């Protein structure tokens, strides 16, 4: 085996392993993967790592991106070939495309689209610097792949688990497998992920790494770095016979045999051309003489002005339209159709959505989160759901605490444990117990005890700190009372409240700035010992 | 022998027994009732498992309730993600002992489950019930998906006319109800009747349609064959979930009997409240689903240790 064949095979093996690992992390139905391993694996994803660095200024926590830049400066964009899950997915799709195609398929050299490339890079840089998380969400390749895993593949895995694994293992008396909730409560994130994945998949099928070399800002940035990289794919004009095998196999469409050049900014160092070249005219080697470089920054800025504003406007219009679809109007209509005895109910006016525990402030969270949805996938109760209109434009598709779906388990810290960007900071269990992500508000007018004069108390029942307690009302009935100082905003009360949303008798309004709640005061208990008698 | 048969067959004896039982304190004072013919057994001062053994002895053994080849459902309270010391869930050793005892009586299978409030798998594992029940040979099943439930009608219910009940309960020959004795912020106590909210799917319907009436209504559909109230640890406040072990009292008690209203009434008295003040117990009593008048019953009071 030649060196390049060995490198190519190694590339395929490593990429497959990393893809499978990330896939497992996103589909960890049984919480088998320790959170530390998930974090370590994902700490080499470029954008999450960069955001972690910006959040913590720690090279230990967020130095992965520097390492990737360094590697790119040495050997080029290996990141795109073996670490980026979206890149690997495109390779898989392209490989299938070539295997299944009846006639042999060839790539051909194509010119790059510099305006698009540097526009997207410019937008991404501005988004990262000014904290426009909602743009990062759509451009970060890892997060795009994360959403595909969470919203498209996880339901399939869950289905397989429920239909095949559970019955099979249970019949063998192995009970560590169990039924999982299959359907996602919201369909819009699924549709959006599907649309994006299909689009990228289509281009991968037809044109290989077109997405990576046109839209992906990480690809473009590493592309700039790889123009200067030490080892590059280079031609030996004396050996080359212009057979064209290299160009035909190049999924980046970046080998120009006419003038013996490789566009290293688009090359993802897959070793395919090196392996296929019969004359060994291509090699990965240091320069024989210093390479000339061009500045592309001016192009980027110019392109930014012409295309950027138009593009983001269109996105805004689209999002506003979607917001109208799911906004308050539906509630208004719903209220008109309500039975007579419920007409007096008050609508829950929430000032802020509830961000996951460890988000710090909503603003900070919106700035950093890339919407990769790993926390949504990992959340054992499903309370974390992608936001539609809750955060406004700033946090579209970022996770929020959706108390209609479930409530936050008091003793769980999973989301902060897995978050690869530190948008959700990891919390110790002690800190989690007093982290107040919102406060409960009681609406007496909506409460069953008030409207029906019957027992209820579902809210107080579920409250982990007893911030919601039942106090005497009338006719021996008890009615809820909230002590906000010890409320952590877990949403158990809101979820349990039997009154239909948005007329819950108790709801949690998010804290724009998360804070520590007071610990519940523990009173001495008058012990009733076993030596006492029977009271009957 | 059922309570009604007992009264019919031996009204005089029964009355005498009930009167004597009023003096209380003397163990096994209702001696007019032969071994195995008590309506209710209350035990204090032992370990959970030993108290159960004593109680079953007094009730005539598990064979009175479980016949050979029958399918049994044991329904503990596993509602909360809390360890046994917090007394939010039924004692795991007690559940294991009950499961074993069912098998000893010839049960073909024993199923344990609950429709939990907190995340179900954490409840099952942190309560230690999943592990101990499974080790005792029970089949521990999930209760967290609507597909596990079938709709039944409740013809005699006032507020609850129909509800979805877990298939395992519908398929069971014997239902053994094993709640823990605890405080409940809304219904004051959560005992045997309240524990059966864990075999239905839609609890929200209960809460929005007169909770106490619905709790009583369900008993018209299915009375458990045996109720065992675990009072080894008692959650005295902040129930039903509890906040910390500071809410727990070491009561070391156990109450068992067929009459779900009577065991609830007895446990309520132990908790320190009056059964008349507990709406669902009062309603069930009025509907004739059992009696909360303990004077009508032959009670065996056993003190251990």
C-alpha cells in the first residue's frame, strides 16, 4: 500500500469513527455516554470551541479551535474531512451517489464563488463578534448536523428502539431497554431541518463539497488558512500526463489540470487525488519556494455590503411570517370559542421565556448558543425544546424550557453537562438546586379551586422546593400560594396545572438574568416515634 | 371472609369485638375473631418486612388473596425521583417481600409499575423499587406512555365516567395496592385511594373535575384485593414529594386490609388527622365503598419490638 492510499484509508476510518461517535452522542437514548466524553469529543468542533473560548477565555476549555487552525496551517483542511460531521455526511452521501449511479460519474474543475464565500464568512464573523446567535445557528456546520441528528435521525432511532430493541430484549428478560417517547412535540424544527438537510444532501449528491466551499463559513475561514499551509497538494508538471483522473475524483472540484493548479482554499485534504494519480505527479509536500498570497478581505467587505443586507432582510421577513403563524392570534381565536364559564380566564402574560439552567442571562445565552440541539436531544424529560417565537428573532431554534411538554427535573444537570459552547454553563447539583431560571406566578382567577370550588393542588404537589404551598381558602378547601424567593422556576407547577394553556392558573415567567434562589427554611419536626400507640 | 359476611354471620361477636377494640393498646385484643378473620391489621414497631409478615399472618396469609396461577399487580407509589429515606415512595424492601409472598402463594406472575409524576426511569431507580422488585422476580413495567393504557367506562362514577387504565391492571386477577403513608398538600393525606391515581393515564382530568370525587369514583370501578399502607417512614409535611429527610418521621407502622376506605381511615388517624376531614375518604364512605367507622371492624393491633 502506498503512503497516500494508507492516508486515504486512515482518513476514511477516522472520519467514520468520529461521525459514529457524534451520532451516538446525539442519540444517547440510555445516557450511556458520560457527559465528559461528549464534551471532549465536541470540544474540537470549530464554532462551539470558538464560542466556548469567547465565553470563558480559557484555552483548556475552548482551545480546540486554535488547535484546528494550527493543524490547518500545517496540513490544510483535514478538519473538514475528518472532524466536521456535516462534511463527513456529505462525503457519505456523495459516495452513495457514485456507487448507485449507473454510469461512472466524474467531477470537473469549477471556479469558486468568492462573493458568496466571503459574504457568508463576513456575516458569520459579524454575527460572532456582535453576538447574533440566530445567524450562527444557520451557518455553523456542526449545529446544522446536530439538528439533523436531533430532529430527523433520533426519531428513527427511537422508533427502532421501541419497535425492535425493546420487544426483543424484553423477550430475553433484559430490561435495561425501554420505550421512549417517539414524536417531537413541535413540527416546525423538523421541517426546517429536513429542508436544510435535503438541500445540502442534494448538492453533496451532485457536486460533492459545494456547500463546504460556498456557504460554510468555517470552510471558508480554514480555506484562507490553508492557502498558507505548509503541506499542500501540489503538481509536478514534469510527471503529469494530464490524464484527468485527479480532477475527476476531486469532490471539491478544485483541481485544474489545464494549468496544473490546485485551489488549496477549497481542498479538504481527502487524499483521493493523491491515491488515484498513476504517475505520482501529485504530492502533499512543503513548498519549493515561498507561495504568493492575495488579500481577499476587501472582496469580502464589498460583497458584504451588496448581498448581506438583502439576504438578512429576506430572512427577517420569513421569520416574521412564521412568528405570525404561531403567535398570539391563535390564542385570541381560541378564547372566542371557549365555554361560557371560562371566558373570565386571564391569559398568561410572560415577560421573558425561560432559558435553561446555567444560561446566565438570556442575552448572553442568545449570543452564544448555536442551536445544535444536543441539549434538546440529551434532555431526559424533553422540557428543552427549540424556540420558535419565544426569544424573538435572536433565539430562533435555540432551546428554551417548554413547560407544556414537561418540566425540569430538580436533580438533573444534563444540559449544562453536554453543552459544547458553554451557552449553558455546567452547574453542580448544589448550584442547580438553587439556580432560579424563572419565578412562578399564581393567577387565582384561573385556578380550579376558585372557579370550581373543588380540591386540586397539582401545582403544589409537583413543586420540589415547596415554593408553591396550599393555604386554607374556604369550605375546608386549600388554594395555592407562591413564595417566589425559594422558587427555582422548574415549571413543575405550570406543567401540572390542569387548566389549559395559555390560561394556566400558575405559570413561570423567565428570569432575564438567572440568579440564586433562597434555600427553603427547614423547620424542626416534632417526631412521632414508633413507641406510640394506635389512635384507633 | 369479607367484612359484610362477617357482620352478617356474627353480628353479636363482631359487635363485641368492635367494642373491645375501642380500648385499644392491647395487642390482638379482638380475640373473638379467629386467626385470619380480621378486617384490618395495624402493626407498629418492627422493620417493614417483619411488620408485613405479622400482618399477613393475622389476615390469614397471602393465600387468602392470591390463588395458584393468578396474575398479580403490585402497585407501589413510585411517583417521585427521591431515595427511600425521603419517604416519597413506598419502601423497596416491603415491595420485594410482597412480591416474594405472592410467588409463594402460587402467583404465575407479579407485575410492578406506577405512572410516575417525575421522570419515570429516575423514579424507578432512585426509589430502589425497580431493582428490589425485579430481584424478587417481579416484572417491572413502564407506565409513562399513553399506549400502555386502555379506556374503560366507570358506570357508577359521578365525576369520572370513563378513564384510561394501565393494561397490566386490566389483565390482572389480583391487585395489591401498596401506598406509603404521607402528607399531601392538597388532599392532606395520600394513601391507598389516592395511590390508585397511578394506574390511570389522565390525572389532569381528575384535577379539573373535582379531584376528591374522581378519586372515590375510581374505587367503584376497581377495588384492590388487598391494601397495605407502608408507614415504616412517614412523610409528615411538604407532601407528596417532600423537600428533604427533615420532613420524614420514623413511624414504623403498617396497616393492611381489604377495605380501602377503612385502611385509609386508620392511616389518617395515625397521621394525626380526622378521616371525616379528608374529602375523598368521606365521599367514598358516603358512596358505600367501604367504611371509615373503625368501630364497626375487627381490628388486630400488633406491637412489635
